[in-house]
C-alpha cells in the first residue's frame, strides 16, 4: 500500500506523536508498504528528504508558541508541495491528532483523493499552556477545529483506552485502538554504558527513582520534587534522578532537595541506561495519550508509579504490574514512592512481569497490523 502519514510535528522535534509516527512508518516500510510523511518545517529543515522510514515532505509554516502550534504559511513553495502531493499515488491516509490546521488540510486532501482517512487520537485531556485565559481560548479552538474535522467523516481511532474515552467528550465514538508500542529488545540493547549511580555518588543500598520527560507543570514534576522533599524530611532513603528539560528547569535547579538531581536532556541510549538502573519510574502527569516513557520503563523491566493516564489500563492491569496514584498531590506521591519501593523490594518478579507484558502485547508489528487492517477496511468501504 502507498500510505501517507500526516503529523504536524516530526523530528527533529521531540515528542510522543513524533516517535509514534516515526516508528510506525519504519514498521510499515519494513512490512513492504511505501510511506510518505507530511509535516511542517518548524526550523530550517529540507523540504524533502528520503529517510529509512519513508519520504519526508515538510511544508512551510508559522511556528507559533515555540513551534507547538505550526500554522500554514502561504508561499510558492507551499503551493508547489501541495500540487506534488495531489499527484502522489495514495491508498491510505493517517492523520495524527485532531487539533492542528494540518489535520483539516489532510482531511481535505483525503476527500480529493476519494479516501476515508484515519484520525489517530493521542490525547486524554484538553491542551494546556498553564495560562487560564489562553487555556480557555485553546479549548474553544479545540472544539471548533474538531467539529470542522468531523465534517469530513473520517474514521477515528485512539492510541489507548483513555484516548478513546476522551474522544467521547467531543461526541466521537472511536472505531478502535491502535496502541503506542515499543521494540523492547532493541530498546534494552541500545542502552549506553553510563553508570548513573557512580556518576551521582549514590550508595549501592539507595534505590533510584527516575523521571523522564519535559519539565513543564502538566507533567507533575513540581509535585514530585515536593514529594522528595517530604521523604527527605521523613528520612526515607531514595534518590530521584530527573532527565529532561523545559520551562521549569531553572526553577527546579535552584530549589532541589538533597535527594533529587537534575540530569538535563539525555539521549535515548542514556535514558535506557537510566531506566535499567532504576528501582522505580515515576510519572505523576496530568494527562497522557499513551506515554512513551511508560513503555520504555516497562521494556526496561522497571515498575512504574503513575497517575491514571493513558497507557495505565494497558500496562498496569492490576497491582502485580505497577502502581497507580490516587491523585497527583505531593503527599500521595511521597506515600506512593514509599509503598512502591517496599513492594518492589519484596517482589523480585515484578520487573520481569511488566517486561514480558510489553513484549507480548505492545510491539510495533502488532500495531502496524491493526493500522493496515483499518486502512484496508476504509478502502473497501
């Protein structure tokens, strides 16, 4: 099949949707399909590239909100690229996320091609910029653009049960779930040789708790740091290692308890090494569609303590596989870390249990099969 994947953001931009798009494209290519990825150029990347995952076509845009909301830019190049796209042989179209202007343009493109597209939902809550007035405007915008997208009658799918539930907020019933995934053996194999325990002078008897992600309010990092402060005051022994960058980095750097350290942004091999050396992974996020970091922790055999975000239903079906927080308050996180570390110390099989589950149920090959089956159904309908 000739498959076109639309994703408003793509590498070198870093994020869950970008990773999903790349890995799905690689798997589709390996399965014998021909893939084209249509995205926006939020910096100064080539308009066209041929990469292992397929042909990348980058449209010119206005990168608003530091690139988080790219808007189409009228130009000769833009018109020429769209003209070339219309001549592209296409059997299936996938649109990642609802709320970008590119999603509407992609749906219009699909209509011109006579193809019913698949829209993949990656979220589980409204977008937030942590500014009340801005967030209200963003919610109105999200509802409006979703209503416009529904006009094209696409098939809606989700990356997790939570994402499917979230679609009902917009009056949409998901046609199915095409989950986020990971190549677990490859993830472990590419781990770097870095020894974070040695680098950070952590005693062998001290459990390492890790956090990987953007340092922004919605990820719950402020509450996690406050929880570590409570554990320090209560003389509970563990060390939090935080990997990532973001708007809160300097604020956190100047206000860290002694049992927490900032590592900055890490490469994927270094993240794998960190998770493999951790006793517990903590993700107190406000919302996630299906957090890639949950899959990475599971692939590393590291139990997770997390809020009830997308991916939990899939990876943590019960307490034998991980730990769910009642809420994202510092008190709950501190209590959760203490109880989770005690359980992990007494259940040597928990890591292997979650690792086996992610390998058996959440491979890219399986998600690729689900996607191609959905595309074929749309083509035959």
